[in-house]
């Protein structure tokens, strides 16, 4: 939701209309980043630069099962300080490189990976090490893959090669620096003539032999003051600098969340696009910029290098403040420099070699997108705030009267008395359970916000119980509960790193009283799902609108160490709470604003408080694509923009952006005018109704895409480079994308006054306009086409060779569609073939994990004068594969869900691009079907124009059964 507009802050400061850049540090305002960038600068100016870090060859040890290499590392600057290096290879070829200081004077934070990772990965035994004089080399997996890892000794460099080509290098530029723990020298008296301030900063003025590497001065080692906040640094300097190069990859993607392009522009080197590095420090940025490297609400430190030849990735499991410089000295290489405030070196190299492989490798580590409840893919209506039960009822009534489908009504912070979450304001919400039941009457849900700041009043049971349990985050003394300011005024933050908080938190969500002396949310029902906002955490009076870095969490870790994990832990435990409030558990829906690598396992995210401008609409599409390839598919931006009053044209275009976002929610700030779609004048109102209906008709396509994502990590939205990894012309394209594996290609319009749009087709294939069936033709080398894009038309094409399964009956909510019949659209390829998938299950429970689902494949093939369209059981066709943990070998076609929908029909079959009028259309073994043919362009022809169309009504087929339809030409 929002940020700084708290009454407190507004009273003290003049209101501003754009981001307060000065509330957030740039690299030059953070001592560790200044040190890191200065190191890179010195290296750049010194042709003889050589990293001081080296491996002691005598220390090399290889585990008896071959999986792991360990060695000692030291820096020539501090030979007495020891670092331990650990390189291991996982079963899927992922290489994990870890380094930490051993027996040091302190403990570096080493737990980020344990929160991010799904489980401890299994190591490979199929690896062969060769220890040489200068390096140790390992071949990974089968010889034919030609995948090798090299660890050079002096200096320490780790490189991954494929086919003899260098794919990734760690410390290839010599910027590795792990600042070891040291003892603070007592300050000398200020130098003669110096001012007192200089004296405090400049501790020593003796020549420093390490200055070539570390710099002259101890810049911000022991304390750092910024604005009115002083960060005590009891552990002193502990930053980590590391260069990660992709010497043969011209594009890098990833490291969301930033408001920027998908293919990351440069931040260093000649003519850098941005001045400041990309930053990962989860922040509540009020009215954020639409084109910037500034940190936003979440951080996923995964980056992919991509070229025609291969895709590789790295996941840097670090949770502290991190700045990342990106440089492309030429079109074919990428160099990046990662500077973090604390933490160990813990890098996972994802060897690829294709986009699908890196996604599988990354989600193999951090988990795949949780399979959402089916209703969660419907339309969500939100506003800060629906102010009362009667407001909710009235809004719902208007949706129904005007025939707009909607699945979820949302409640922002004003439902809660004095922003004490869980506690209804009974003046405005006298009957929350009855209100929810009214909404749930046709299967709809509600979402209520539960923020992590708890009002510090004795009468608020959530605060009181947390305080009594001793689970509140502490200030730097490690004893005193931290107090900060947020929506609820003076507030406390539970330390969700403390295991003692987990069971307690889950208990709060039980809708039946579980214990007489503990709070549980009995004024709620199992139809209420949850929104976690402000979980960066946002704190109005804290440094950079967050928590002091020297606050203390469970285990004695400082907030600086765990900051980027904070939002994920809260999301995780809340999702568990919602899931487990019923027996059997049901799929939870929990939306988060703050996130980290792994958050995809717990639900959905949105891109926070965007502005109602065309620029924000445009960048929102790019941000969601970046999140999708970083494992977090269930994402979207606020339709309409959170701030401002979008004109009707903008709102309509934004609805289409939402229709093609995995998470589809309209939201608005408290100061905006009401903008529910029924308030629009014509023709806007009808266009938005059609847009919502389009989303609902395509729910089977979205659900199938989510199923695939939850199984193998493929993104729900797929940018061009993912679908066409060898087509260089598409590598930077981030304004059009494919929906799952469906073959739908979308280019939402995000500009004013547009009537046509340019769409890039990457291949020599026919693409059909979704609405008019106009056939366009791509070209081998790629081609731009122009398509109609008037306000009522989103540019939407079906890739030739696809079969789409849709449900065309307008309904008020998605649960009402459960037994609705299907329409199958067979869009023939130039070769006369097509293929599509459909996945269905009950949409709410976990019974699919026990095999209660239907997974179909539709295949069309042309053979001289016959086109055969077949429906097959894909679960049965793929024995041995695992889906949601179910080995398909044991899959039972007669499962309870399949039986439940066995009567669901295919009500219509459409075939686009037949070469001629059929002479007959039959269900195999059955009589002639009722069909209609409209002549038009054939799939395999070379001309463009409206495609031929065969429509078969009621072909007598059901969706979950095997059948074959034979078209004789
Ligand atoms: C987070 O989620 C995982 C399951 O993915 C669970 O095993 C772990 O205990 C959770 N951690 C917390 C703090 O809730
Ligand atoms: C397609 O259009 C884009 C944007 O106008 C342009 O950069 C690109 O070169 C064009 N591609 C082809 C193959 O014409």
C-alpha cells in the first residue's frame, strides 16, 4: 500500500508529489558501497591489478564421495586471517561456492540460504576432480555436456565452462573482498590543524601498505551517521565485494525488484545508462520512480546471462544491503559487481544451458510458484478503503447488477480499530462474519490486511501476547523491545526469526477459539484470506523508512544481516497459518509486498504503490516479466495505479494489462476518486466488462500455466528470449510476452491515443488475431507486423500450432464456472499441426497432490486430406514423471475429481486455417457432426487475411475423456 503519508510525517514536512529520493541512500551515501565502488575504481585504473586472495594448494581436500572440494584461502594483505572455501556440485549440475572467515573475531551471517532454499540440495557423485599445480578442475555430469568448473589458486578465481567457452567467472576481475573481523584501534588525537570532525573520521595518517587495495581510510568502519540516524557497528566492517562476469553473454536479466527494463541497462562503464548501481534493500518507497535502479519492496538476488549460445545464472544468497553494478563493455559480454554490507559468500552457479534449464535449476533451489487457489486467478477488487460492511455489500451489488465478474473483495487498514489488525472497527463493520458470508454466497472471498506493526497498547491482545512471550524485535542492546512508528502509532515488530513466534502466530488465525486465554480470530471465517503489507518492514520514523540496522533478532543477528528476508518470513508463516486453520488444510491466498528468493512458495506479490501514469503502466509490465523469470510468477501491478485519478482511456488500457497479469487486482489510494468499473461511462464500461470476461474465459489457460510453473519452474509469463532463446532480435523485448505454454502472444497497449500496435514475430509461422482470426505471417529472421489496437482491442495473437481451452459463459464468479463446458480452438500451424494442454483440479484443496486432477493434451495432425484432432490423457501418457509429487505411473484416471467433472462437455470446437472446406466431420466411430465452415486463408498458405474457420457445435465429446474428431477435406 503506501508509505510516508502518515499524519506524523506530513505534519512535520511539506507534502511532495514525487519520490523523496533523499529518503533512500545512494551508493555514495552508504560507506560499504563507497568502499566497494572505490575498490573497483582502483582496479580499473591499475593495469597490474591482481586479487590478493589465493588458495593454499596444500589445503585442498576432496570429499570421498567427490561431491565437495574444500580449501583454505588467505589474502596476501592479511596472511594470518583464514577463510574457508567450499565448492560443491548438486545433482542437477548447480555449483555452490561458499567462502567464510574461519576462527575470526566474529561470526558472519550465514543463514540466508537456509531460509531461501526449499531443502538442502543433494550433491552429485558424477563429478571428477583433477588437482593441478595452478588450479583444480572438475568435469560435471556426462562428458558430452562438456561442463567444467575451474578453481584457480593464485589469485582465487572460479570459472564455469561449457563446450570450452567461459560462461561465468567469480573474481575474474579481482574485486573479491571479504572484510575480515578486526579490533578497533583506539583513535589517535586529531592531526594538527584538522577540525574535530575530520579527526573523528581519520583515525590514522601513517602510510598504509594495503591502500592500493583497501583505500587510504577506514571509511565508515565503526559507525555511520546518515541524516538523524547513527548506525552503531559493533562488529565493524564486514562487507563483501565480488565481481561476477558473463564474458560471453551480452544480456543480463533478473535481480528484481527495480522499475526498469527486463534486459538490465548499465550502471557503470562508459556511457552508463544509470549513475547508481541496482540496489537490493527492501524499502517502502513512496511514489517510486518509473525508471530507476532504486531499491523497491523486494529483492531476488538471481541474475541470468543470456546469449544465442546459452543461458546461465547465479543466485547470490545474501540478505543484507546489496548494490550491483552492471557493465557491457561490448554487445557480447556482461560484467557485474556485487557489493553487500554483510554475510558470507554463498553463490549458486546455474549452468543452464537454456532458459528452461536455469528456471528449473533456480526453482529447484528455492522452490516453484505455489499452486494458487483457482479463485485467486479471478479479478480482485480493492481500495483503501471500503469503509463499512454496507459499503462492501453495495459494491458487490453494483458488480452483480452491471454484470462484472469478480472473485474477491479486499479490506485495507481501515477495517481495523485504530489499525489493530484482527480487531474489527465495530462502528463501521458491526457484522464481519455475516458480511463475509454474504460475499461468499456465490463462492467469492474476502482478503483483509494484516500488517506486521502491532500497536503498543495493553488492551491489544496481539501485542500483549507477543510482548509476554518475549518475541518482539530488540534494539541494539539485545534486551529492550524496539519501538517505532507506523499506521498504528507507537508499534512493536514481532521477530519472526524466533521459532517461539511461529506456533503463536498460526494460532491467531484460527476461526474457532482454541484456547481460553489466547486470542484467535473468531470474528472471521475461512473465506477471509490475507494481505501482508508494510513487511519490509516499513517504519515511518526509522532510517530509510525501515528498522535500524543494529536492531537485534533471534540468534543475535543484526537487522542489517537479515533485512531482505524479513518480509518473506512473515509471508511464509502467515501462509502456513491460513493453510492450516482448517483440517484438511486448504490452499491459502496471501499477498505480500516484500519478498526474497523463495517467496514464490508462499503466494502472490504486487509491485507496490505505483502511480496512475502511462510510464508506471509501461514499467509495471516489465517488472512483472522480471519477477516471472525470477521464479515469482504470481505477480501483478495495481490496475489504475495506486496514486492519482486515471482518465478512462488509461483505466481501460490498465485493465487489459491486468487481464494479462498473473495476479489481477485493481487498487486505489484513499485520496483518489472511486473508480470501480461500473462507474465508467460508455463505451469504457462495456469495454472493461469485456476485458474481465476475457480473463474469466481464459482461466483454464492461466490455471494450466500455473500448474506447469508449480511443477517445473517455467514462468507463467514468458518474454521473447525464453521462447526463442536463439533469436537475438528478441533479447531486449519486454513489452510483449507469451502466456505460459499456451501460444497466446500479448502486447498490452500502455500509451495514450493508440489505434494500432507493432508486434514482433520471431519465426516463420502463422499467428492468428485472437478476435478476428486474421492470419499474420512471421519470417525466419523475425518480422514486425501492425495489428489493430483500438481501445476495445488488446493486441492478442494465437501462435500457429496451439490449442486453446476456454470457457465462454459469462459468470459472476469463477467458482460458478466449475461445471461449465469448454470451447477448444485449434489454431493450425503452417504444417497443419497443433497441440495444447489443459490442467484441472478442484482448485482449493491439496487433493491434487494425491492424484485428484485431470491433465489433458489436445493434438491436431494433418495427413493428406484428413485432419485428426485427438484428446489424450497426458497423465497416462507420461508415466514416471512427477506432478505435484504424484508419480504419474500410479495416476488413476477414475480419481474423484475426474469423476466429479466427467459430464463436462466440449460445447464448441473451432479449427482455424484448414486448407479447404471439409467434406465431413465425424467423432471417431460416430455419426456426422453439426458443423459450419467459413472460407478464408489456410494456415499453410503464404497470404495474410482472415483465416478459414470450421466451427463444430456440440461435438459430443467430454473434456476429461479420450476422443478423436476426424475432419475430411
Ligand atoms: C518457511 O517455509 C518452509 C516451507 O517452504 C518451512 O519449512 C519453514 O519452516 C518456514 N519457515 C518459517 C520461519 O516459517
Ligand atoms: C521491429 O521494430 C522494432 C521497434 O520499432 C525495431 O527495433 C526492430 O528492428 C524491428 N525488427 C524488424 C525485424 O524489423
